[in-house]
């Protein structure tokens, strides 16, 4: 039992010392995006994608990128990443 407790404590301490943007990231994409004060809004990204025929389901921050769940113009499910400063799509 003490071995399990030791392993659990080690895992918790490693996660606790990770930078916030790394601890919450899935690892699919990361963006060197700087301070969130310099980011364009999620609303602007949403409007840009809607103009392209996308139906936005959810936008969230992951790995310093905007992660978008949507249906594209062909009604295909899309999970895509965008740089929050430039709004350029990040290929993964």
C-alpha cells in the first residue's frame, strides 16, 4: 500500500509543477502564443470560420492554441487548432 501511495504522490507532484498550459494540453498541438492579452478573440475566429461554412460546436484553449470542434462546409466533423494571435490553422 505504501508503494502505491508513493507513486501517487510522485505523479501529483510532477503534475503540480508543470506549467499550466502544458498540464492542460492534450499534446496534439502547442502554440508559442505569448500573453493572452495579445490574442484575437474566440468570437473573431468563430466568425471567420462561419464565413467558410463551418458550424462551430465549441472553441477552447488547449496547449496555447484555440481548439475548435465544428462541422465543416461538407458537414464533416472537424477538430482543428488555430494560433490565437494570427488565427492561422495549425497542422497536426
